[in-house]
C-alpha cells in the first residue's frame, strides 16, 4: 500500500493524492494549479499516474484548486465514479463552467490554451454522486469512505478511508474557527492512523474571529472616507457568502454599515449562493435561526447584484465611494481584473484581501507590497491602499490545525501538504513538539510506502 503525492506538495494549489491499496487506486481530489496565469502551464503536464487506472475519485470540496483538473482527468481516460457531499456535487459544475469561460476568454484574447472542453465537463457531471455526511460508502475491494464536515466552505469535508485495517484521513482544507453560516469542524475518528493534512497557515495565527465584524466595518469606513472604490477580490465559494452574511448583520442589525452602494459582481458567487439556499441543513445554529425567521442573510438594502457583463460595466459610472466584491479571489482571472485596471492606480481606492494568495498571483504580489504590477497586459503603478483580513480566511490557522489533529487519539503520522516554505516546516515541527506525532513533508511525485 502506498500514497502517491501528486499535487499541492510543497505548494498550496493543485491538490491531488493517490492511495494505492494494492487492490485498487483511489484518487482524492484533482485540483488546478494556480499561479501567475489563471490556467498556468503545470496544469497541462501529464499526470504522474495513468488516469485510466484510477478506480474511484473522492472529492473533499468544491474549490478550484481541489477540483479544477477533474474534466482533464476524464479527458485523459478516467471512467470511474466521483463521490462528494451533495453540496459539493452541485457546486462543482458551476466551478468547471466558470473556469472554462475564463479559459475560453483568455484563449480568444491572448491565445492561451484551454485545459478541457465543455463535453468533458458534461461527462464529469454525469459521473458525480452525492453522499450525506457520515454516510459510509463501500468502494469495493475492502475499502470504505466517509465524509465528515471540515467547516471550510459549503459542503466541504475531510474524508476518512478505511482499508486493510488502516484508516486514513485526507483533510482537504480545514476551516477557520467560528466561521459564519457553517457548522464547526468535526473531530477525527478515534481509530484514524494516518492524516494527510493541509498546512496553508501552519506558521500563522489569525486575528481573533470575535473581532471579524469590527475589522470589516473599520476597513469599509476607512475606504469610504478616502472617497474611492473599495475592491474585494473574493473567492466565489464561502468567502463571498461569509462577507455578505457579515455585511447583512452590519446593515440590518448593527446599523453601522456606511450608506454606500455595494456590488456583488460575480456570476459564479451569485449562482453558488443558490446552492447555499438549497441545503439549509448545512447551516450552523445561528444561521438556522435567521433562516427560520425569514431573514435572507445574503441580501440587504445596499447590495446590488450585477450578473450580466452589461450590469458589471455600469459599475464604472457610479461615483465613489462604493464597494465591489468580485472574483477571482487570487486576482488571477475574472471580473476583479477589470476593476483592478481601473482602480489600483487610484490613491483614493482601497483593496481588501480576504483570502490566501498563492505565489505568482496578482493578489500575492499586491499582498507582498509590490508597487508596480501588470494587469491584463497593462502596466500599473499601485497607489491604492492595500489591506488584508486574516480572520476572514476560510482556512484554519496553526492553532486550529493542531487542535483538529489532536482530536485523533491514535494518529501515528501526519503528512504535511498544501503549504509553502516555512508553513510546512514550522507546522511539521509543531506536530512533533506539541502533539508528539511523527510528521513528514512529501515532495511532488513522491511515493511513500505505508506499512500494514
């Protein structure tokens, strides 16, 4: 038995791990690598395994860096079943078609390659099967899988796979503490032996989540005082809905939200929000109460939804101050780029970063303080104010990850993946020092034998 580390190893995107039991090959996630370009070159490399030999694909959640290459996997011969929670099953086609539209636009405008075709998306969608949390699925050949709530995004899960007396847990991404709308991250089962664990913020501690709403209100107020446009590049899954939830409270309950127009300029986020409304059983207690009281916490008076391209373009003619929430979250594609071209050079404008920014992305360059960037072939001197909110991250910080790993009473070894540089090394060290568990940082395309 072995694990073939095939993505998000010594990096944060492209999650893909292959568990070979000796009787069958189980792939967990198959995400897109994300860097300077939306569809970066590594995505076109051949897989480090034969897609035709994969028996089944298990999906942790619907973020692009965990599902983005699934249509490519099918294009290259995978023909098995795809399992995920029902929420993730409904979200995945939205992500695939949105990614395809961005790639097709970049292909027409800049001649960049397209990773897969619409027919591959249709095939992928037909192969998807939704499961309930805690529903045990018999994968055949003595292997079973169960999805438990990761508290990361809507429908997210960590997956526990049992085979030949061993139990593996694949974390996917573990959610932040006290995330609005979502249930808390569940405990690991007592008999989990080996964990493949994300390490995105393995070397960092977020701001106190209790101050999240105050931080948001403060940054918006500061941006309004500057008189310009407040840009928020937000991931269309979870970060956008979480932000809308907080803005709804500031508007309708706290009455502290500045009276400026707020635009949700992301067709994908708008469509994804409909999936949230379809599964209220995923909500936490507070969101359940609001839902049952009739409060649509994704809407408030100042919010304007701009679904079409024409509606989006009209935002440009609205004088500041105003706020625009648009994808993509790492600023490597999507409508946020059009706003970036217009407003990054405006000293009255504000950019609020609310999610992890992978190396090479425009978002990462701005987060790191670059004062000159290239956006959609235009050279721009950055004059706007750039701020970041760690408390809005959908990823747990070091303390949360250690706390979660500590719930596994019999965990003997942790493989640290989905992290960069010091995040991996620091986190692996903390696992050894604080939890007294063996830890290891695998390299891309490394195969690690698992002893029975």
